[in-house]
C-alpha cells in the first residue's frame, strides 16, 4: 500500500498521529543502598572506574532492562558488598530526578537488616569500605549521593539535583 500526501496537508498530520508510534523519553535509572546501623552508614570509595574516583558513595548500580528496582538493589548489594537481603527488607526512602550528562532517576533504599558482613567484592572498582557516622560524612563524597543522604536524614522523599 502506498499513501501519498501533499506536503503540509492536514491528512498527513492525521496519518502521522494514527500510524507513527510516538517515541517517549527514557531515563537512565539506578538504585542506591543505605545500610545504616548504630548511627553509621556504609560507604565505598570508588577506584579506577573513571567516574568520581577517590570519592565515597553507597552500594549502587543501574537497573537492567526487565528488572524490578528492588531486584536490582538486592543484586547490587551482593555484587558490591557481598551481603544478602530479600526485597521485603528494603524500604524506599528517596527518589531523585537528576541531571548530569543526561537525565537520570535514582532510587534510594534503606536496609536495616541483611545477611553477611559487608566487604569489598569488586576490588578493581573499590579501594575502601567503611562505616561513617551519618552526621559526619567524609568530605570526598559523590555530590548527589551526599544530597541523597541529607534528604534521607531530613525525611525528604523526593528531590531534583543538578538542574541549576
């Protein structure tokens, strides 16, 4: 079937609306884990990753396609810190709409229970794993992660970062 329209013809606009599927904007999405015990939060320092090397963050990673955010979080906890937890042990505590080189959505979870003692699992990406007082974070932190922790402490469930 061949359909021909004159340029700018109203029929063309109707055809485009009916036949041409709309492409929606897609976010890059990631999960971040706040492991908190006795007033301290677990932080990992990145090493030779090419992104914020020498700065502290929390266990985190991208959500794979066709993967729930909670599944991604339990996977990343195991891959980065060697700990196990089930999805029911996770509590969503913050969502951040962030602008860096591209737009991102970051989901921050808290876990107060897990199985195993955290340890560095990816020695090629991390050179320190330490507990820090949540009210005395180190100066060398990934900025948006610091903002996420501050929002968590202040019980702010949503924020926007990097837009100004």
